[in-house]
């Protein structure tokens, strides 16, 4: 589809991460003249140093766990001595090889994305972009910012992402005190990794390195890991972490991290200390919005430096849009992509469906994974919504039993009276895949009865979704069995 304009519309995009990439493709598809400015590489940090490499690392950790637990399913691995006697081999992780592979995958993904943009007719400029006015971008393309290129456009899209937050009392050195972008330089597994921060990033890396064989200590300033997530899901994950040998220090705040010889010393606010070989600082991120001319152009910002956007990714300046982690919306790669497309559709007059937070699916790539959509159980407890909950443990699922799955559950949330599915949580292997039918039910406002009538393969993990829906059968506007 190509829209008709009196003249060719022009779109300039700063940042080639998921938001900028999708905005560029969408604009090219609609017949606009598109220029993308990117300083690190197409795909941005999400592809090069964040999502792609981190999830590749987690996939390797999952493979290590699958091998180590294969004995529970009757699969035994042995090597033989020269005398013919069996030896049980140990699992060894070549972290240098793992990191080479995942960085190669990230670069390959970036190159493929770049090729897609070129094929679509997008002009790509490597350099640092900043807004000169509300319809012009200046790009420094030479060493030290000596060469400049000026781009005028009808529509500007800012998608500059975010960077790891650094604390003055725990400055990363890239060797022992690390941000998540620096982990991939390690040549060997850390003997004892201390992770400061128990949010999504901290939990994912803590679980991955534990499963790869490192001793891990997770320092959480809150009562539980993953504060703000479903409490039942967080409890399952913390139980799995503890069972796997991880030390979880709850209600503990790290005041200072120091490098001590070939290790690190973390001092907690109560005076306790934790010694380890490496420390990962996972204490949030800050938007890359400083010094790119946003304030001068009149774009409204928050105190934290995030760009204020509405549900169609528009800023306070009518022809300036923003997408991704640099905005006040949900910091997910999938959301950035949708924001980028939505921004361009709105700017160029195509059909737009404003983004709604309650219809965004998210996933935490721990083992087990945690996927969520829509309203949550805490919203019911707070009186925000009148709904009921039904939870089924995965351990009762036939396919889960066959696979040796012991941890996890399916939780459905339906509106009282109508039985419309308004939320859900899945904790288990590949929860990121299993949540999709619940996301469709939320998006299309399906009832639990409608969801239960969909055939699920037997045996399958997805069968627990229809089982939960069936248990919430609506009779005379009353949900039974919940």
C-alpha cells in the first residue's frame, strides 16, 4: 500500500534500534523519502549489546540445564576409560566461544536489518544526530564531530534508546565491575558473580550465569526478586534460584562496590560485605537524550530525561515523534517497534490504532520464563478492576509431566460478570510463546467460554490455558470454579 501525497513526504529518524528501524521501513512502504541516522549500527543496542546477545546467552544456559537434567528422563551420558569403564563427563562452558558466537549473531542480525533498509530505499547515515529545529537534523559524521550533514524533513522520529545507569559509588571498569553491555568481553565464567539489582535484567543474568555454572549472589533491595511483577511468579523464580544454589539477599541495598585485587567487594547499607570475582550492576537505565537538541526544539521531557509521548508516539511538538526506551512508554523492544510504526502511520495519515498499555505482552527470559499480559492480580486486590483469577500449576499438565517440568503455572484473569479475559500470567518453559493465545483473547475481548472452545493439542502445555478457561465457565453472569 502506498498513500498519495501532493508531494513526497520526508521522514528523518535518529536512532536505528527497533523503533527507528520499524519507523524507517513503514515510512518507505508508504512512499516517503526516508533518512536514518545511526551511530552504532542498525538494530541499536537492542540488537548489538542487549536483547540479541543476552537472550543468546540465556539460550546457551538453557541448553546446559537441559543436558544436566537429562538423567531425570533416563538419558545418561558416559565416556569410557581405556579399560572400558564408564565415566560420567562434566559439562564445560567455553565462555569465550559462547561470547564470540552471540556477538557474531548480533552483528549478523544488524547486517541483515541494514540490508532490509537499503532494499527498501532508506538512506542510512552513520553518525551522531541532533535536532537543529523541529524539521531539521544535523549529523556529525567525521572524527571528533568535524564533518556535518544537514537533513530537512517533514517528520522527525527520535529513537535513541537508553544506556546502563552508573552509580558514582560503583563505577564500572569493564573488567571486574561490569554493566550488562560489558559482560561479553569475559573469556571465562566468573567464579562468583555478584548481581546488584533484582529487576528483569538482574534476574535474567543471575539465572543465566547460575545455570552456566557460576556461583551467584543476587542483591535485592526489595522483599522479593522482580518487584512489581506477579507475586506468585516472583515466588516461583526465587524458589528456583535458591534451589539452584544462588544466594538471594533480600531487603539489602548495595552502598559501594570496589575492586579489590582480582575480585570485588560489595558493601551493603547495613555494613555487611560480600566478596566475589565479578560484579554486574543492573540498576536500571538512563535515556540517551542529553545534548541532542530536544529541549531547544521544544520537546517536553521528564526530570529523568525521558521524552513525553502520547499513545501514537507523538511528542509535544506536532511533527516530532519518539519511540523506544528514550520515551515515557513501556521499555520493551516489541513496544519500540510498534511505536515506530504507529508514529509513521499517524504522521503520514495511515490508519492508526493508539497503543494501550494493558494490551502489551511482556516476557522475562529466566528459567522458567515469566510472561504477562493485561490486568494483574494486584489490580484486583487494589480495587482497580472487578475480576476473578484462576491458576493451574503446570505440574498437573500431562505434557509437563512427560518433559519433567515441575515449576510454573498458568493464571487467567477474567472480568466478573461478562467473563471477558483481561489478563494472564504464564510461568514455564517458552512462556513467551505460550502467552500468545491469551494475548489474542485480551486484544479481541474474548470470554473464557470462547477461549475454552478452541481446540488445544493433547498433550500440550497450551492445554493448561483451555483447562483454566474451562474451569472459569460463566453461568448466569457468574464465573464458576475460579
